[in-house]
C-alpha cells in the first residue's frame, strides 16, 4: 500500500488517541453516587459533575475534530519520506 494515499498520518492517530483519553476522563469525572428513594445525594449538583466534566468531555471531542482535520505541512511530509 502506498503511503502517499493514506488519509491520516501518525500524528493524526496520536491526536485521536489523546482526544479519546480526554473524553474518557471527562466521563469518569461525571460519575459519582446516585440519589435513591431513601436518601438524597447532593453531590449530583457538584461543580465537578455539572461544569468541569462536560467541559473536559467537550475538549476531548474538539481534540478529535482537530485530529481529523490536521494536515501536516508539505516540508514535514518530505522530511518523513526521506527518513523512510
């Protein structure tokens, strides 16, 4: 397979992996105790779960969009081709 026809470079894949990791961290930040019929848990309204976690998750999605749109400069491509 010719490398010139590949849509993504190694950098694209690394940025995508970073974006996925940030999304997972954001989703983990959203987790916590739940309220039941017997006990109300006020932590469901904490700043971490309402403000920080959605922002971190949004940053992850934006990182993936950047990873998809990223295109290396032509000079960088030429240098990488010469090394291989």
